[in-house]
């Protein structure tokens, strides 16, 4: 008989006596604590994210998130289901050396040490530990047998030879998609996002703002929100929509998962500098596109922001290609907009978002007097580059579409919208990095 699988999300626990069930979780720096009572065929799994609260007075119902409260809670829940303390056996899995806290300490090691100490104090024998290393682990507990399977994956990126061997575009897109899915977001924004979604009264506007600060973080959130496992395929075109459609609980999980993704291969400092520049450019393009769409319906404005943010995935993928296969591809080989659209399509993003990203360089004319979404992304990207907020140290050329300008800017003069655009960019702190003189000469 095939087993049913139940995934244990980060910061949560599950206990079951259902012999047709298996519990599954995936760890990076987090730790999975597995308890089993073989006399009563009871199993439980806890997914610990941090050793303990920094503020012990903080009230929250997410006690499973922390080792110091989660381990006692798991033991208590096992006993409530009928387990006997003297029959409990434990395994500790995870604690990869993938992330440090503000003081530079290895969180994975601290998580493993914390849960081990707590289990020893509770008198529960630990049959096996599988901790440390720069790896992620998939943990599966079979409730019927108590068998625990651990599958590890770490620094196993596709080799350069693997990439070179793919002569067809479909294969290349799948490889790029997998590489992008494993990329680590900016640690500062990922950490801030984790803190924000665990505030007792979550400020979702601030959460959306944090997501947009990092292209990799945005990419992971949209990918997960449109996945069949975590979200609603082809339905989520903005963070606001994700919150409305999926609910705060599931959107919180997606934000946590996006923050905790750890890269599977090392990159140079230049790659990370370039990634930061692409993220800044994409945010500027998104802010500009939404400002230009101020006269459009609310959801259209949010979609304009999303496409502005995601339009840089093609350029970012090209950077990833160059980092993995130096000198294999040139800019003339890759159409960034088409590449970005193909990747978003692979991730099941809504068709209108895919179309806008795929065609932002040469947007189609509007219909029924309404500009297409790609036209706003086009101008958002172009104006940002005009202001020096680019994905490279050089401003570079950008061929503005006269049709897009005519459809969106009433007097056909880009200069007329710059004061409003600059005001929005300043509010986001996007001009402090640049030495701009916007006075007329």
C-alpha cells in the first residue's frame, strides 16, 4: 500500500499514529528532531529554525520555531498521543553550516547542539545524528516502521561539461531554472524578512517591501507561490495577491522558505556585486513602472511592479551562465527578455506576467486605448537606466519605444515624468547610491 506523505514546514511539528503516513521535511541550517515510540508505533517530527528566542518575553504561538520551546512541545505532544517517555528514541538531522547569525556564529551547529542538550536533559537516547557540512537533507519518517531515511545534497552543481552538452534551449532552461532555485538570497534582507514574518502583528506592507529589495528573494517567492505544492500555479502575479489567495499562514511559510534557501555552489565576489546591482535596477524599474501606471486599476499597478521586478531574471541568468561556464556565451547569443520569460513560464507564473517579461524590450501596441503591461516595464527599465540605476557599471544604450512613450506619457516627453519618478525612488532609498544631478542645465 502506497504511503501518504505529509510535509512538516519550517518552524512546525507533526505527531501521528497513522501507519499509512510518512512525515517529510527538508533541512539546511535548520534541524529536524525525530522521535519514535516503537511500542506504540507513534512518530513525531519537529523542524527547528533557531536555538532560542533572543527576547524571552516575546509572545508568539510559533514555539516550534525555536529549539528551547519546540523540543519540550514535541515531547509533550508525543505523550499526549499515548507515547511513554521511557520508550522514546530520537534522531537529530540537519544543522548544515550554511548560514551565520549577526555575531558570525554558525547557526546550524548551534541548532544541533541546542536540541541535543535538550534531549539529553529529557533523558531521551539519541540513536543517530547526521549534522553539519555544507549540505541540505531530506528527512523521511515512516510511521508504521519507525524507519528514518536521510538523503543529502550539497555541493553537487551541474558541471561545466553538463552545461556545455545541452545544445537545445529546453535543456538549458531546465538547468538554469534548477541553478536559480538553489541561489541564496541577500543575507541581510533574508534575515530581515524572517524576523518580519514572525512578528506577533505582521506588517505585510513591510514584508512586501523587503521581498522587493532582492531579486533572488522575489524570484523564490513568486516561484513558490505559483508552485503546485506551496501555492496556486499560474494564479499569483503579485505579493499582495499571494497574501489574498493563499492566506497569511501559507504566505508566511513561502517567505520563510525563500529566506532559507542556500546556494549549492560558490561564486566570486564580482558575481554577488553584480547581483546586487541587478536587484537595485529591477526595484527601480518596478517602482517606476508602478508610478507610470498610477492611472490604471490597482491590480494592474501591482502587476506592473511585479514585471518590473522580474524583468531582470534574463540578465541575471546570463550572469549565472557566465559564472558557471566562463566564455561559453556572449551577450549577442542570449536574448535576455526571452530567456527570462522562458524561465518564468517553467515556474508556472501567470501568462500575462510571462508575456510582459518576454517582450519588455519591444512591447506590442496597446489595445482599446490601453497600453500593454510590457510597455510599462519597458519604460521602467529605460528610465532607470537613464538615471544611472543599471545592472552594470556602465549606463549602456537603451532604445526607447516611441509607441510606448506615446501611449503612457501624455506629452510624449520623458522629462515630464522624471520629478515624480525621482520622488518615488528617493522614498525607496534608491538614489543614495548614485551621484545624480537632476537640475536642468
